[in-house]
């Protein structure tokens, strides 16, 4: 009973398929083709036969074995079929690349900073002192006309400063000076001390980036055709200078951190580094150092024995086996496989073609 139902279902499916327009067209087309005499059909079948036989040919055996250092080689002896290079272990090679990159010193170009840069900074400090004195005078003035003139003068002084204090900074600075009138006198010491700190920093070298971005204990300083190596601890950054100025200001203004911080920050922003990082040259030397790391450790010559049966796999043997596998893989690339298939195809074509001519002619 079940078989009868199954046959009915199959019959219905066949009827549905044959009723489709595509099948009808295909069936009508095949009725018009004479499969015994049509040359296109014969050529198609002939090429299909040749292609199928070509795919049935055995492909060159790839060297694929499971082996680890310390194990025993249980396969047949391996003889080098051709000469090939012995490549380093990938982990070892990457470590050598990393070490080579770490040995490259970041390159800095030494630029000449004009002496008037320090002079302009000391002039800035004196201008700040004059502006504070003007505001102090305004706080004591009761004459509105004089007060108005002093207000214009203060605005002109603050506008002319290379560093623009925001309202909060200036208010805090003046309030601390107003409460500690001795600060006006102590500020006379600031230009000379600041000049000394910056001059000494320029002698050591002021770099234009944080030290933690360099990943090196040495830097290469170039000036023209001359190059010197300097310890990274020898040079200073803008942040280092800011800290030095802050400590100096703390001593001058008897531990007032607000005044010390505002003034040191304003001064440090006007310092131009005299050691400029040369990224292009650094990257060039980095690439050159990595390119010098050899990728191989030797060569295996053709017909040289790589490993014998029952030999223990040593690190040297493993490198040779890995390199042989890589060499075979590179030799049988896509282009090589296409050429091999084309050769098999032509060989089958000649054999079957000659055989067909012999049979049918």
C-alpha cells in the first residue's frame, strides 16, 4: 500500500516537472538534435572524455608529514629533490626582527633656536609683572577717569601678551599677588632664573615628544652631516621643563602652588624644542635594520639526505623538513598546477586522438 502511494507521488512530481516551460523547451530542443550525427555533440563528448581522464591522473605528491622535535622519523628516507633554502623558525625570525627594530635609535634633527626666544620669554614675564602692577593700581584708584585709563592700559597689556590668560587664571594670579604684596618684589627674580633653566635645557636638548613614545635608551642627534648618540635621560621634554619651572617658582613664591603652576604653564607653552623628531629618516633606518635580518640559515643541496628512517628529529632536521614542505608548496603554485593539467590534457588529447583516427579512418 505504501509502495503504491509512493509511486503515485513520484508520478505527480514528474508530471509537475515536465509541465514547466523550461523543461518543455529543453525537451523540444533535444528532440531536434541528432546525437549520433551532430558534430557539436560529438566534440562536446570528446572534450568531456579528455578532461575527465586528465583529472584522473595522479598529481605530484606533496610532502606532508606530522613530526615534532624529539620524535622518531618512521617514514622512508627523505632526499632533497632539488636545492632549496633553509628558513628560520617563524617565532625566532620575528624575535630577531623585533630586536633589530629595537636597536634603531630614533633620529632627531637639531635645529637652531635663536637667542631672542629666551629674551622674549623673559620679556613676557616682565610684561606680566607690569600688568599685575597696573591692576593693583586700579584696585587702589578711586578717580573714575584715571580708573578708565588704567583699565584700557591693562587691556592693552594683556592683549599684547603672547600667552592669553583666561579669566580664571588671571583672577587667581592677581588675588594671590594682592594678598602677598611681597610677590611683586619676588617676581623680579623670575626672569633670570627662568632664563637659566631654559638655556641649560637647550644645551642638553629639548625634544618635541614624550620619552615614553620613543622606546629607546638612545637617540641619534643629527646636525648637517654630523650625528651623535645621546642617552634619552640626557635630553628633556617640554613637560620636564614645565616641572623644573614649577619647582623654581615654588621656591620663589614660598610654596604658592597656584601662582607657580599658572606661571610655569604659561612659560613652558612658549618654549620651542630644538630637537625635532625625523619620522621619515627613522622609518627608513628601521626598515633597513629589519631588511638586514636574514630569513634563511643555509641551503640544502639537491640529492642531499635530509633525514633517514628511525632518526630522531632535531631542531636542524625540523627546519629542513619545514623548508622542504614550503619549497614544494611554492613550486606547485596555481600557475604550476595549470601547466601540469594542460600537459596532461594535451597528452590525453594526442593519445585518444590518434586512437580515434586509427579506429574510425
